[in-house]
């Protein structure tokens, strides 16, 4: 993938290209890390690369389910709220029993599902707004799928920025040199692909 989203001829393809670009950022941020490095929290934040990869999959899963079920709500949780909230908190943590390879494989699978659903969905289809989530608007009955795609792009771009900072705190690697290494770009006067031996 190039260093910017590809141009597109229509709205849907533009949305998909920008979504795919943000999805890909997490693979570059994680490139070359050990499990211990991916689990570490080297910045002032409690976030880790592994936790961000895990959350990027989870946040897409929830919104994709909402879009796929539109105009109906997705099935309601049939578990205690404390269990649901504990699962939500776990999204941000790479546990000792998880590997970076596993988390990246889960993200890759979820990325493909998001692109499939948003490629097929009616962008104008109404996605109902839950009334039991305090940070969702209480005076709005629905979003549309178009808004959901943009929101997922926003979520992923916010967390990709977090991943950039966390990764630089791990070993000094920055995004473009990581992208160059992950994507196999040739070395130029502008950019050298990240090399672990040089970090």
C-alpha cells in the first residue's frame, strides 16, 4: 500500500480506501516487534501496541455489526453489565496469554469483514442510536451507514496516532520508516526502511 490512500472514482470507494489505509497503519506500527515489546507500555499512557491492535479489531467489530444489522439493532447483550465492561477494558490490554501474531491475525480478519460489509451495505441505511450508552446522542434516532464508516475511520486514525507515539517510545521507530519496511519500499534519499539493527 502506498503512503497515502489511493484515489477513487466514487464516494464508496473513497471511504473504503481511507478505511483500508487506517487499518494498515497498525501492521506497520507493530512491524518487527517482539511480544514483550508489543505488550510494553513505554509512554506516559497505559496503551501498548498489542492493546491498540486488539482494540482496533474490537471497535470495528462492534460498528460493523451495527451496520450489518441496520435498520435493526444488533442482538442485545445477555450478560451482566459488569462482565461486558470488563471485556471492554480487556480490549486495550495485551494479556500474557496473547501473542502479537494472534492479535494481528484477528485484526486482519476483522479488517476484511469491515471492508466486505461496507462494500455491500446501503450507505443511506439507517443505523439506530442506542439509548443506553451515555456518550451517544439522546436527541438522535439514527445515523446512516455512511456516518458509521466515517466514524470507524476516525476511531482507527485516532488510535493509529496513539500507536505511532507508543512505537516511537519502544525503539525510536517512526511511521514512514516502518511503512517502508513493512511494505518493502526501496530506500531513497527521503526515507530509509526501518532496520532493527540500526535502532
